C-alpha cells in the first residue's frame, strides 16, 4: 500500500511539473504574440515625444487626435473603403469558384490529376508570379484598377481554398446526396440545398483566410495600384511615413485601424476556422 501511494504521489508530482512547463510555454508564447499588438495600440494614443521618452509606458491621456488625423487628414478613410471593396469582392469570388470546383472534384468527377493541378498553386511563391501578373493585367487593361487587384487575389487564394474544401466535402456522407438524387434533385439542387449548407464550416474557413491574406497584402497592391485614389489601406499606412521624419503616433493609429477588421473577423469565425482546417485539410 505504501509503495502504491508513493507511486501515485510521484505520478501526481510529474503531472504537476509537466503542467507547469506546458502552461509556462503557452503563456510566454501568448505574451510574445500579443506584446507588439498592445504596444502599437498604446503608442497610437501618444505623440512622438512620449514615444521616444517612454515607449513602453502607458499614455498620459487617451487622446484620439492621432486616429482623427489618420482617418480624415491622411485619407485613411479612402484607403479603408478601397480595401473593403477589394477584399469582399475577392472573398465572394473565391467562395463561389472554390465551392463549385471542390464539389466537382470531390463528389461528381473525382480526378487526382485535376486536384493536384489546382493545389500545386500552393507551392508557387507569390513573388514568382509578380512580373507575369503585371504584364497580363496591363494587356487586358486591368492594371491600376480595383477589379484587376481583386482578380489577382482571387486567383492567388483559389488553390488553398480548393485544397481545404475538397477534403471537407469528401467527409460529407454520400447517403445524404444519394437520397436527394432518388427524390429527383438535380446536381444544382443537391449542391445548393445539401452540400453548400453542410460545408459552411469549410466555407467560413476559406472566407476568413482569404479576408486576412487580402486585407494584409502589400506587395501586389503596391505594384499594381499607382492611382492615389485607388490605393489600399496597407499602402495608405506606408504614406504616413514622412520623407525626413515620421509621426510614429499617427502611423500607430493607422496600423491599429487596419488591425481592427482582421481581429473582428477572426474572433467571429475562429471556431469555424479551426474546425475547417482540421476537418478539411487533414481529411484531404
């Protein structure tokens, strides 16, 4: 009895020790991840003198002048509107194209060749496509337009979206679709009434990932958009940098405004994203 109690005490001690290490690592990683975000938000309420004198302290007063100046004076409202249009257009196009393509590849005409062909785009570096994309858009008259940039983002995110959705749709029981076929439902009815509603977790995943990637992109926007009226939010934040000096409080306010929509989007759909990545990508 004494030996068994000692063994239990040793096991409990080991479990406590491992739990302490585990939580220490998780908490440390969370602090390291949140620190830059918190630092940017706090500096958005300071002026340059406060930032240089005490960059890691709380602001003396929560002054929203940086946000007002960034929104109106620095035209962040125009850049914000452009990013909204381009991002939501890209998300809508990807959801429509990826869901239809994935349905065909997963359930109607399964083809390993086509699936591999579509998903190979995941391995192509985005920088390798920059010059060909610029030439193609210029020839089609889509350079320096919102539509052209939205098309580029849609094409860039299609491979990953198909990769996730095909694996997700394969996990839907075939008996449900077979029962609908017996009842006389055609391919479009089965897709819109059965497969699409049952794939809402996967759709939320690709929609959220597309939103985040498109909203945060700077490279393609900087190369393909030159018109100041059509620039995106990431380009607008770069414009907050002065030629000889920079108002870091103003820039922090602009970055904070850019972070808010992405944070809200992820908080709202984080559960669906986790489920979609595990259920879709792993099964695929």
